[in-house]
């Protein structure tokens, strides 16, 4: 059996390892947006397919038996391309989507539908912003020249970005103690992040709650309907086509 995993997440790497250990041929496709990604076991390809039709052609040409969409919740377009390609190539598709974060007592969350909306919500909430939305999309915050930003990302961002900005290059998982210290050291008074749902980056939300810091949280984009969904790697491994 040949399994293609659209990856780039912790779940994708764990799935590739588990399926490789079962003796399956596993190919993981990475978008190529991270300079030095953590590579999974099995075969790896980097780059796009050329839309849904290109992906469908690849599925047929490489004789893929199962397609797994384990991309980041904010990958967006690729999930719709995967659904169309799987339908065109008559290949079963499973989406692996980790649950989103759930507010706890004491959280001060401000839910937004986009980065521009998140930027518009910042004035009045704080002046020293911890921005953890990745290196893409910083242009949405350029006009906020009275605010200071601490931007954390795996790779260095490219302009345009806010003029008053410090970049912290780091990769999770992060501990609660380290997130508490980061907020304290930089006098952060507002956090902006996306609802990635990852446990590796959730401690910042707890640290913000403890410090009484508001959180501007960007909701996830829509996903294709009618696609089987697993919320964990273990659940994905129990999916019938993989047995």
C-alpha cells in the first residue's frame, strides 16, 4: 500500500513513522515554507502539486492507495485541493484535524476571523504584543506603528513587517515556565495567535491567563465538508482503509 501524507505537522510525522513501521510505503509532502523542517520517516517530497488537478495526476502516477491530509489547520487551500484530487483520482481521503483550543475560566479571548481583524482589534487592548502567528502575514500589522511586537517564528520573517519589532527564532514545544518568563521579561500585555490547537504551543495561553493578559485568537478557516476526520494519530490508524 502506498500512502501519501500531506504533512508539516507533529501528527503527520507520527503517522508517517507508524505506517512506515507497519511496512507500508509512505510519502510525506511538505510545502517547503520552513527552511529546515523536521523530516519524517519514509519518502519526502517538497513543493506544491499544481492545484487539485496536479495532485490528482500525482496520485494516479504514483499509484497512491490512500491520501491523508495532516496539514496545519491554517494551511487552507491544500485541504480543498486534496478533497477534489481524491475525488478525481478515486482515492480514499482522511483528514487529521487536531481539536481547537477551548477557553478556560479566567481567559480573556477576543475571537477574530482573520489577521487583519486581529490587527484592528489590538489598539486599546495593549501596547506590547506577543505575535505568534508565524512569519507569514505580518503585513497585516504594519500600520500599527505605535505598538511594539515580539514576533516568534521558526524562520526569520521577510518584510513588510511592523517597524517596532523584535524577532525571536524558536520552535516548540514550549514549557509553561518559559512562556511565563517570556511574558514577564518583555512586559507583554496582549497576545495574538491562531487557533492551531497544538499542545506544544498551548502553554502561552495558560501563561496569558495567569498574567491577566488578553488574547486575540484567530479562528480557523473553513474546511471541506463530507471528508472523514480523525482528531488524533491513534484514531487515524484505526481508519478502515489503513487496517
